C-alpha cells in the first residue's frame, strides 16, 4: 500500500504528455527544453576524452560535490564569502533536500502564483500548507508579501525572480530590494530558484535577491540551461549551518551526485572556447522568442494577450474565451503541445484561460507551423 502522501501527489502534466510530445510529427511548446543543436558538443567531446583518462572520476566521491567544481561556482556566481556550495542532481534535488530538511507536515510555504509545478510537487510531497501570492507586472505585491508573512509565518518563500517559470516575469531592482528588506525582518527563508538568470536577452544585470538579504537563505541553479540538461548537475548556495543540514540529508538520499557528470561539466567549463557559448545561446533564443511573439500576433491578433519576456524560455499567454485544458487536448490532435495554466497552481480554478509556451526548443520553422496548428485548435476550443 503506497503512502498517503504519495497518493495525494499530483502528477506532472508535462511528464504525463512526454510520450506524445516525442512523436516525430509533434511540435512541442510544452516542455522547458533547451535547443539541442546549441549544446557545446565540441567542448563536451573534448571534456569526454579527458574524462576517459581520469580514473578518479569513476570512484565514489564526497557528498558535498567535486571541490574544483564548487570552487568554480563560488568564483563565477558571486556566492558570498560566508556561503558554501552543495552539488545536487539538478536543482530539483536541491528543492527536495530543502523540503526534507526544513519542513514538517503542516508547515507553511509561500509560493508565487502561478508557480513552477516541480516546486509545487515537492511541497505537496512534504505535506506543507501552500499559501499563494499572486504575481504582478512588477513581480509580486510586496505589501501583500509582508502581510502574508506576518499572518502565516511561513518557513519558506519559494520564488523565481529571473524570467519566471511559467510567466517569464522578472523582478525589477526595486522589488528585489523591498523583498530583501521584508525577509530581513522575518524568520522566513527565501528559496531563490535561478535556472534562467543567465538567459538574459536585453542586457540589464540585476543582483540576486539572496545577495541583498541578511540572514540565511537558499540560492539554487544548475547547468541544465547553459551546458546540457542531461548531465543533471545543479547546486544550492547557502550558509554553512544550512549546508551541513542539507549535506546530512543528501548523504542519506544518494550519497553523492554523479561524479563523472560533475567532472564532465568542470572539464567543459574550463575550456577557453566555452566563453562564446552563452552569448550564442542568448542570441539564438532571443530570435526564437521574437519569432513566437510575431507569429502569435500575426495569427491570433487581439484573441491573445501576453507580456514579452526579456529573457528565459517561456511565454505566458492568455487566450480570449478559451479553456486551455480543452485547447491543450485539441492541440495534441492538431500536432502541437502546450501546457495549460491550471497545471501551475494548486487551485484548479485559476488560470483556466492561460497557457505556457516554450520558445527555445522548436526550430524557427516549427514555431511558425506550431502557431498555425494552435490557431486551428483554438478555433475548435472557443467557449
């Protein structure tokens, strides 16, 4: 008999339709997949050759992660001199470790609404009480944030301030500073999930929220969007005491993340030619974003509304007079996949007219064809 918590866990919509999206004729705007043609294969090939001669990389490793890789992260990601780095199996494991370490059943977690569905699953599995804070054009309502923290005293506040999944929103500097001030006067810890922070297409550099906060908080990221997702290497930056607590749970979970994959990432990052990889990704993804925006505007006109993101991988689209659960089903029949907005909120009644569209995976030609297919599905789905 499976546990009650496992029975209550909602399945991931994206994982449920994965088989359908992998059909060769399907055009997918559904997953958060990078463009495989942009993977740094030359650098990965050289890194793999180096790995084949490194016997130590195939031995057991320390649970905290490969020290040279942790040092690289500290050097390149402004972790703060008093913080430490824990290597995880993707940033998804970092979320799971934090939930296992800090949450008891019934503890309160504050999350943005809509929110990354993988985080919602982690908090549901931890049997946390999830309190939602609606997003605004400026990220979140900071006055409401202060009110909810005062009323509910949440242990954790989960947020994606840079190019949010699923909305693409980015918190401006003023919001980041206000959130840092609010958290500095509370016992609530921020989990800043930043997998898209480096996918910035418009050039403005903003500090992480955790770098503005006093007290202990968590900064999460990974190499899935900048190197390749298949290596499943992420990390969490936190204070030494939190690092020790997470490390104990990590030891009990999987001993350590794959050492060959950690070394492969480090070998790749250490090559001088990798310096042009990220600018190339940014340029390609910005073009794809514009292709999707233009196709939606030309095809749907005033039947959709959205805000053009300045980075990241997603467009959050609201469809006029349309239930996007129905639209998603019709879309699969037409050969195009999207994720309905309801998947990103525990309250199934919200975001019924919205959907998340990924623009990084499909080719430019597929984006144009996919929007045409989506419009046919939309015409058949209107309320």
